[in-house]
C-alpha cells in the first residue's frame, strides 16, 4: 500500500489518511442527503455510541475538526474573561498552539511538569498560594485545569492521579478538561487503568481524538454534565469550528465506535511501539521520558543519526548533550508489522 | 444513488458528501505517508493548479475547513485592531456567523445592500462621509471591504461593478476580500462576466468555496499578492484553522481543479436551476431576488406550501405578505436531472 | 473667571475643570495617606452616599475614569462571548467608541432609534423575531440592553418607557444597563419623572456620570444587585480601568453627593439651557430633536452661522438641507448667567 | 501635613494625592475652557517640555491614566495578533495586571529574571532558540520586548545593558518598550547612568510614570519614532484610555516638567530611601534585592515585625525562611524628613 518511493517513516502519527472502514462508509453514504451542522443521523448515532462507551448517558457531544480548535473553543467557553487555564508548562496549549488560547483572551497559567504531567500536589499548592496571595485580585484567576492524556511526552495519568486532580478541581470549583488527542493510544496501553467511563466521571469536558487515531480529521468533544456550557453550538460556530457537513465527522466517529474499532486501532499502534521499545531496551538504549504509549523518545548517539536518517524518517525532539540527541518514533493505527521489522533491522545495522 | 426513504430535497447545496472523484482519490492515496499542515505534495499540486486557473503565479494559497473560519481568519489577519470591515448589511459575516468577526475584535460596518450586493456609489459615499466626519478619530476606521460572490441572495457582481469596487478600495488603500463560498455556481452562470483571473486581479484575497461546491469540506484562501499577510500559516494555526492532515483538503482541491471539474460541477447546478427557473417563470411565479445562480427565491402562495412540503424539502426564507412566503430552492453539483423532473411535476400538481 | 482671550463657548459640557468644591477637597485631603484602588475612606463614603441617593443599600459601586471605559468594562463583564448588546443605532457604544465593545469580542446589535431612544415596542419585536428565527443559533444572541439617559440627542426616557423596557428585559433575562454620562442634566429636568431610585430599581447596572457633570473625570458604576458580576474589581483591573489612587475619583463623587451638589449643578445647566431654548423658540427657531436637557440641537440658516461663529463656539452637528445646518449648544454646571446673556444678545444681533 | 490619626506609612509610593504645585495649577486654570481629548494647550505645552527633556523633538506623546492601561494599550498597538511580548517572568504585565495583555489577545513570553531584569544574554539566546526551533510556526512569535525601569524589584538597568538589549531588539526588528512607572526614582539615583535622552534613543516606546511620581494619576506615553503606531489616538480611545478632559493629565505633566520638578521630587524620595538604607546596612540588615531606588526589600526577623507594625505601615513582600520575612519600605516625592527620622528611631527601638 506504500508506494515504492516512500521512505519508511515513524515521524508522526498522522502521516496517512484514515482507517479504510471510514473511507468505505463515506463511499456508501455519499449521496444520502442529510441536514448540516451535526444535526444528521450519523452524528446522532456516533453520539449514542460514545455515550455508551463512556457510560455517560447525558453527555453532550460535539464534533470539531482539530485539536487546537477544540482546545481554544472549549477553554474560551468554560472561562470567564478574568480567568486563565492551569496547564503543564509543556502542555500543547502552552507551547504549540500559536497563542490560540490568548487570542481568546486567556492566560495559560503554567505549572512545572513531571514527565509531562501535572503533579496533583503541585496543583494543590499553587491554588493554596493563589488564595493566600494578598494581591490576587490583581492577578489572573485560575478558572479551569487542562491536562493531556496521553501527555505530549507520551506519559499517562494513573487513575489515582486523575482522581486526585479531579477532586482538587471539584473542591476549588474548577472544571477539569482533558485533551485526548491520542486517547486511543492511552486506552490501549497495557498498564493504563484510566478507562473512558473514568474520564467521563472525573472530567467536566474532554475530547476523544480522531485526527491522530484513525480519522481523516475530527475530535469528539464530550461535555459530561448537561448544560455545563449553554449554547455551545453557537460558541462553536463563532469560533469557526462548525463544519457545514457535520455528517463527515459524525460518520467517522460512528465508524470508530462501531465494533470497538477505536480500541482495536489503538492496540495496533501500542503493539508496534512495544516491539520497538523492547528491542531498544534490550539493546541498551535509554529514553528521555518513560512513555508507555505510541511515542518513543529515544536518546541516540549523534553519529548513528545520519545513518538512520538515510532510510527512516523520525522526529528530532531536542539536543540531549553534545554527543546525543533525543528523537521520537511514533507508531499509529496504520503502522504495519513489516514496517516495525524494517525499523528494527535498520537500528540493528547502524 | 438516493435511498428509497429519502424525500426529494432542494433545501440546500450541501446535503450530500463529495463528488465521487474526490472519494476515489482519497481511497487511492490513503496509505501514502505525507507531511502534515499542508506541506504535502497534494496541497502543493492543488496550489499550482489554482494559480494557473487564476493566472496568478505568485498567489499564496491556504486550505481552510469552512467559510466562517476562512472569513474570521482572513479578516482578523488583514485588519488592525482599530479597523472594521465594510460589508453588505446582509453579508454572511454581518448576520450568520454568530459574531465570529467581533470575537476577533472587529466591527462589521454594515452598508445597505442592493439585491445582496454593495453598490459602488454607496461605498464611495460612505468613505467620503467618514473622511469628512470631524469625529472620525472616535469611530471604527474602515480597514477592508468584504463582498460575497455569488451573494447570499444568489446575485452576481458584474465585472464592471467589481472593477469599480476594486478601484475605490485601491484609492482608499483598503484590501478587497471576496467570499466565494458558492463561486463554482457563479463562474458557471451564462451571464457571468467575472472569471477567476479577474477575481485574482481585482481582489487582494478571496476564497474558492469547496464545501458547497463538491468537496466534503474545505475552502481555498487565495492571497493574490505575495507577502500581503506575513505569517499567515501561524495566524491560521492560532485561529484553530490549520488541519493536521492538510493533504485531505489539498487533495480535494487538486481533484476539483483537474480537468475543469470545479467548472463542470458548477454547470450541473446551474443547468438544473435554469430548468426550474424557466418553468417557474413560464408558470407565473415571481422571485424575491433576481438570482441567476443555483439559489432560487420563489414567492409562493401559502396554501400551496403545505402540499409542496409533502414531497419536497425546501428552505423557508421569509414571510412575504399575509398570503405569500418566500422559499428557496437550491441546486448543487449533485442535483440529478430526474430530481428536477420530479420537482417540476410536483410543482405542476399543487 | 474666564480669561479675556477666551471666546464664549457652548461647544460642549466638558470644557472646564471641576466644580470648585472638588478642588477644595482635593487640597484639604492631599497629604492624607490612604490605601489604593478604591479601598480608601473617601471612596467608601461616596459609596454610602450614592447608595442612599439611589435607595439601594446593597448596590456595589466602582469608580472608573471615563464613559467609554465604563461601557466597555461593564458590557464585557455582563456578556458571554456569544452574546451582543442591544443598543440604539445612534447609541454612543454603536458609533463613537472606536470599536471598544467589539475589541471585547461583542457585537453591538443596533436597533432603530426614536429621537435617540429605543422604542420598547421595537425592542420587544426584535426579541420575538430573534426567538422565531430558525437560524438564530448561527447568529449573535442578545445578551443585554444598553440605553443612554439622557440620550446622545438630549432626550429622556419617561418612567413608563423605562419600566416597559425593564420589564421586557426581565422577561427575556437580559440585564439592562444605563449610560448616565449626563445623568445630572436629566435628573434636574422639569419634565423628568425618572429618579435615581427608579433607575436603581429598573436597571441592573448603570453609571452616574461625573466627567460631564462637575468632576475632573470619573463615572460611578452602580451594580444594583449584589453578586451580579463576580470579581468585578479584577475585571476592572484587567480592562486597565482601575485607578491606583482611587481616592481621587471617590472623593469627587463624595463631594458631588454631599448636600445635593450633583442635583444642584444639574439645575444650573438646565436653567441656562431653558433660557436659551425659550428665546430660540420665541424667535422662531426650530430644533432637530426635542431635547429637554442641556443640549440644544438648533436648525440654523447657514448665512447666520459665520456671523455667530465670530464670537461664539458651538458644535457642528449635521447638515440639515442646502440652506440649513444643525448646530449644538451645550450648557453645563459651569455655565454662567452672563454667558447666557451674551449668547442671547449675540443671537439677536445676527 | 499628616493628620494626627494617621500611622506612619512606608507601605507604597502612591499613598498621597499630588505635588502641591499640581493642585495649584488645577485651581488657577479651572475655569479656562479648552478642547477635550488632549487637544488643549496644557497638553501641548507638556509635550513640548517632555520632547525637550528627552532630546527627541519628533516624539509623539499621549497621556493615559494608569500603568496597566498604558501597558495594555501600547502592547496591543505594537503587536500583531500572532505575536507575544517578551518580559521578565516577574514583570508587572506578567504577574500583576490581571491578564490585561492576554485580554488583548497576546501571550506574555516570560524570561527568567536577574534581580527583576532581563539579562541581555538570556534574551539573545531565547531568540536564537526560537529561530532554530523547527516548529516555531506553531508557536507564539516574539513581537516586542517589555522592560520596566526601575524594575518591580527596584533595580536599574545600566546604560550598557540597555544598549545591549536595544541592539538585540533592533537586530531582530522587535520594538523595545519601557515601563517607567517609577522613572523619577530611577533618574534621581546616584548610580544611575540612564538618562531620559538615552531612553528615548534606545527605546521605541516608553512611558514616564506620573501616578507614582507626584501626579494624582497619569502616565506619559512617548513614541520615539513618528508614525511608529498609526492612529494611536483611536487605539487609545478604543481601549477606554482616552480622558475627555485630557487637559487634567496634560497640565500635571506640564507642571512636573517645569523647573525640573519631576527630577527634584525623584531626588526627595531617593534621599529618604538612602538614609533608611544606610541605617539598615549599618545595623546589619540584609536586603532581598540590591535596589538603589525608592523601594527597599528588607529581610526582617519575624519577631521584630509585630512590634514594627504597631507604629509603621510597610508592605509584606514574601516569606524568606521560617524565621524571616521580606518586607518593603517605599519612599516617595511626599516622604518628609521627619517621617524618616521616626522610622529610623522606631527601627532602633524594636
């Protein structure tokens, strides 16, 4: 399925189109006429399936086209003007969204991270300090907490950590929002103990990532308490995030949540990354972060990199020291076993 | 291709999925690995074809996912904070975008419309009055002009009108921006004398609509002068409008601009609307607007409407008087000859 | 008190400094040390006096420095992002605040005006139409109503009109906000039946103008229901509207609300304008608006204007017809009887 | 001049009203009629004097009412949407302006600070790293540099440091903006080698603080290159920062820049702080920051604090360790010699 001229690539998890089942259904349903803006039967069916998977029958679900868009729209909808969003200082909204949150008028209140995660103790202390600061009326108020799961470094919150963060949020009346851009890859992880119903129970809003998990594009925003965000439809429209043919996104999620496809394709990526991880460990490689998901942050000798780059695409992550570089391999729903074979044999040879 | 249970519908021009050629190419290319964010060969190829079609070799082209998003992003990018955008008071940005322009901090300066269009003389007078107003430093400055073509009422600017507006804009140093959500249906019109190269020559920025013209979604924003908007890529990202798998939009436009598909599907819709228009005129129906494109705004007796509605879907437009209602029929790239046959025979029978 | 070189001026109502009682108290209190940001005893005393004058013991009161600032801050605080503010199309926020409301992300939803006022019937119909519009989820929602009293044209709402508007607002759950930039001049009017306690009872928020009514600067924002706007202090700070030495504004309002000064200086202006109005009427002049307050919009023969301008400053308002111009005379707390004498004798002589 | 009931206070530098010369001139000029919005002769005279003091004859000067307002307005005016402002992580805009910068849509890009200052080497490295970051098109672009002088910690840039920062800014085409809220106290410092003409030469925009330096309120924004910010008047209006009676601010600055008053009152504060500093040093006290200006950050034994607080007001700054606290003493233009005497004898006695 790969053309001859294409180099083996583990550069990211959105290199291909979509899972073939999605394209098939687009084909089958193409000439059906439906209402726009997500008011179609495919979107409605997808909502029902997601509610069931989350064991959250009253969830309100909207389909947006991308992660930055979902983050900016949800955060702007949840916050009052004078409030900011607490995030890891490495959170996607803090670093790699070109100021989308600030464009909405809100400060990203950055917390130090622990392997990409917010430490519940750090969060609690920040909130205590804010309350105690005599000048806090001159400062940006915390208005919500943003976490990503898996994080930007591929790490996962444990159920216990998530419960703790959720409980802190509740006691401070702060909505908890989870960015699940790579959620399929978290859910499929062997060691993961955070299931969709846990997320729905512990978060106020979260999104289930489609773009990086088998869809052409699309993220399913799940608002777990009804009426938490009145007129979210209009807010989505105002943010330029309302797809006219909402059915296209709805149908993709309907497909992903039929016969556990979302979980199965997560497993494909995780199995592939596990094979690579195992080989790397057995061969003495070290990792920058202890990521159990589909992203591997490997510390490589600089002199091996050029050789590797001749036949494999990877992501440059950061300089480690003068002799080493951190690179990232990402697997996905589309990673073939043979691709892993070739990667491993290439690594062997360099 | 239509399922048995579906009612005949002329309710809008985005009821179906995409032109089959697009789905075919999605299928063919699905497992190719490409870079994200529009830096892929499909997007690049689409850009080359659009540049050629516009005879504008230096045009900078970006693919966004929807019309409101394109409008909000372009307008925010072109304006300084203290500037607003001049628009017909019935312009899409003025009425039906949920405040997306104001969210970006800009006032929509509404001008009276003439069948949906801005009258060049009215525009010129407004600008003269603004200049002469002794208090204008306390007012929102005009920063650009927004027009839609076809307009929200299906009407078209003549080349002469467009040249006049463009010339006024140039003399006041105001960028001219055209919303081409239904551009295919304007270009295919018999009486139309505004061609793509004219638009590229006379506008500073415009977008070629995909969502309503054969694509699953997507609009091609064409910046006709290079470096008019520095860092537009980042601005797009900041507005949540950057698709990770940009190839999906790129490939759709590549398909639409291969073998004149964009023009041919426009023609399909125009031929269908022409048949309906002719029949309506011959049978004594009057029209609310003199639209030559794919939208027909028909004044109907209220007592015929219920009968019609039993077998045909249409859009309610507005109350005309106590006995009449304006309804809209929209044709599209997907309108079949047989659908028109059935509509006409239904109209006959009511 | 006027220097010899100064021309007689009725050009506006903020030509002078402040009422002498204010300067005296600034002098007396200058070296007292007080806390900043309005937490000082002068501000607190002013709040108590305003609460008493409004018969609104729970009112929350903040002192801002100007009208545009007060409007932008209050409106931004009251609205959600997807909401706009209903205003007369001639409202100050709609025309002469340089887009301050839009900078906050909100559309000004303009209603036709009747002598500068919103007609309750027009307001009600607009709201009914909005509710009935099938597409209203794609439109800016009404989130509050803005009125000015006196209006930009010097006219006044009757108590009955204000009650009707307030009742409509309540039934649609829309906060009602009154811009009282020239409130002193409304309250002092013979025919006025809207007293401060009425305003406090019928509006959710309003401001009592100081800048145009005897202060160096300053507007007292009165939030009539406690906790209507949580954290308004921080919102004021965020909008750059929190004066470090808040005592300066507080002390001015404390002075204006001591011994009815605010009402007495309003009377000075109204008496002066009444003398001018009477003379003009008796001498056959017509008025553009039927303003009972301190602004007179007189229709003048163009050939008299030049002569008048030699010795009197006035405001150009608008061209009336080829032979006439509308000009504005404004009186104020500082208008001396002798100034009125000279104006009248000048008018006589031209 | 202090009432009997008032406690000695070194809590901040804006406890009193204004320098008596300002009140006198307000009195003298009170009934002169002038045009609004800064178009009056007092403002014009102040501008001329400031241009002369800065040796910057083409400077464009606007008078705003407060520091947060000046910062938010200037920064919003200088930046494009996709740009942020580089600041020390302890900069006033980063911590204590309630999100005013973000409300304008901009991220504060926080750099580590060195005694409150930005280290030129750190700034340069940040810019190099940004340029080199392959993903920087997905990040907030640096659009300007914000420094405060004196800083929030009372420290001063040396001329050499300022020249270095200015030169970095120029080479990256980033406007340099200085917040001079306490500029009088920097200029009057013995060790200071940064004079007003240096600031005008090295910064693109800066403001000369009035609120904390002898005025009732007001900051003079100096744009050192003409046409750097087109339509700044309207931008000021849009930000709610345009005072109707602009003469009040203009006259204050006219007074402060007559006969070197601004420099003389700075000296008063500096002489007072120097006496306190000397005594503290001689008596073994340590300082949290090495501030040569009017703010002293003293590390105090906790058990002395209560005693001190009985007769002197100071600011709590931060906990130092379990036994010590950092407190701030601020002197000002209004600090009397006798107040310093009492403070020192009180410190002696505890």
